[in-house]
């Protein structure tokens, strides 16, 4: 048995774990990722990367690399004729990027490794225990290149479970995962098509089932299909004849699908852990919440978990914030997970409506709502993540808790030209608005955590968190005085960051 030590131990090398690990390493925190799989995955569960996630990638300097791998979709069509458009979103990314999950993981893994993250493959967590000083994890290592496997003990200040719906970390904590299976026996297949669908994302639901087709970009397509009256166990083989039949019923054609290289079945759950933090152990991504695939929000929600937790863990570990800051992770992200679960569940139930009268009522009701601009904007803002905000204290500026807009910066010279470029350092950014009469001097002790920039594109002066959300803002023409008063002229961090 061997032992090793790291500041933060991340269990699971999916998108959530890789994003979190990269953020911690960027902040100077040592981090190790344990992954049960022997190597990088070539499997794909998620295809949709939404606008807010792309903004988070932009804030890390890797958005362009991911954009090269996929196709952009400016609207999503459902129930045959009803579309939700993202073209009006106030973002540099007014679309959904369709790209295989393994591309997202590749971009994030490359970033993490360049920042010094150690990713250990073939390492399975078998148990954990914690006390006031840290977490001890028992790990079983698979045989590597002919060598014998063994057991290891890892010691860390904190541990984060990003190990999926069947999370070993969550089970080790004894946390229940309440919820239910929303739909069973969904067929999956990676196939070739004789003809390509007109839309990048092709979906429709009919009385007895639904079908969904999405391209990998390399000539292969993922087909997802379900039949109401033929639900089999998850381990039952997928019959191609049935897959073609269900697809034709839903889409009017099977597009000449052939040569399946992989097939499977799964059931979709709607579940959420009651807590995301237990002492020094945290849950994020599918380990904390799992939703129906409707809306494509699962992976995106996990990545937003990572963005929220990463800077807080780093600040506490580096002694720049008290432990209480970590409680705000669950306080902010648990309501978001609950909202996504309800939203995706509602979309799924709309798709699964069985009777003809109810489907006609659905189409009329949703079709009417889709013609109301305010409704479609709200749907697009919610699904894309752009409108997601965190609670703000009573009397706070309206921007507090909301996503900071990617304003252009003035006097940038060779420095960052946009706010999201300024956030790539992983620090807080104080944006001096156009109303300010002079630049805002930093308070005592803030220089190690905050960069100051100026923008003529906003009248407000904003203190923006490393995850791109506004921690504090003012429209006062003397922002320096207001900021000093708001923080009690105290040292870093301001009270506004330590939970609300």
C-alpha cells in the first residue's frame, strides 16, 4: 500500500471534474483527478453545449478550440413546427454548439494537464473518511501495462465527487438520491445514414414514442429512440428493425440508417441529492443531480457547478477566505439543480404525451406561447443558462448575483479587450464604469485577488467574481467611497462574498 497527498482530490474525469481541476490548478492549488476508466473516454452522452457554458469556456481561453469541433444551431425545433431561437441572446455565442462529449472532455483535459493537474486513470475509490483536518480516500489501482495493481491511500484537504449518477462518493457519504425514473428502455445507436437530415438536431415525438438524431461530425450519427409499448430491461439488445420502425413513426423516415457500430439501452432518472456538501466533501455534476436529457442541460449544469465551486475552494485553501464561503456553493447551486430538474422534466413530459387530444392541446398551447416574444426570450435564457442568477442581499444593486455582461474594456492596449478575457487569470475583476470620475483604488489587501479594468460600456462599477457573476455593484459616481463603505474599509474578502 502506498500513500499520496494533494490539496484537493477530484473523483471522476468527466467534464465537471476536469473543469473543476483546471480551475483549482490555475489558482495555484494542487489537485489530483482519479478516474476509474483506464484511459480517456470515446463515449458520448451529451452533445449540446449551451451559451453560458461557452462563455465559461471563453473565460478560460478554450472556447475557440471547442467551437472548431462542432456545428452551431441557432434554434431548436420541437413537436414538428415549434422552434425556440437563441439568435437574440445578448452573448457572443447566440447558439447551441453541437459536439460530442468526448471533444468537450478532450479540451478540458488538455487545459487541466497544461496547468499541472495529475489525472490518474484506472483508479477506483473504494472508501473515504474525514475529520477536521482533511479527507482520507482508499483507492484501488488497476494493473498498468502488465504490472500488478494495488491499493493506495490519498490524503487531501478536500474531496469532490464528480463521479456520475452512480457516485461512489455520494454512497460513501450515505447521502440519499431521491427521485424516480422518468422514462425507461430508451434505445441508443451510433449508425451511418443513407441521407442526412435537413436539421442538425432532428427530433419529434408522436403518440407511441419519439426519435432524436444528432451528428458526430465524422459521418456517424447518434440515434435515440423510445417506444411506449415496448420497454425492455437496460441489458436487452437493441434490434435495428425496431429502431428503424420507431424512427420512421416519429420522423417519417429512418434516413437509411445502417451499420450500427454500437447500441445500448438506458433509463433516464430525475434525482437530486439533498446536500452538495458534507464537511470537507462536495458533490457536483451528475453525482449531485441527474435530469432528463430534454433541453440538453445536464452536462452544462455540471460545468456551472464546477465554475461556482472552483474559485471558492481555491480561496479557502489559499487562506484568502473563511470556510463559510464554501457553504454558498450549495446555497447557490442546489436551487439551480432543482430548477433544471423541473424544466427538463416538464419538457420530457410534453414530449411523451400519448393521447391524440392531449397532443393536439400541447401543440396549440406551446405553439401559441412560442409566438409571444417575452416567453420565447425567457425560455431561451433559461435553457441557455444566460438568465440563471444567484440570490442577492436585500437592497443590493440589480446586477448583484447576475451574470456579468462581456463588456468591452477601454484603454486595454496590449491587455484584455473584453471582460471575459480579463477573467482568464481566475481572479476577481473590478470594472470601473463610465460614471466613475476616476479609477477605483483597491482597498488594503485586495491587490492579491483583484484586477482593475475600465469600461465605457457600462454605467455601473462592478466587482465580478472569477466565475463571471457580479458580487457587488454600484451606480454611484464615487464608486471608491461606496466600495469602501460597503466593506467597512476592511481587508479582503468583503462580507458580500461569504454567503448571504
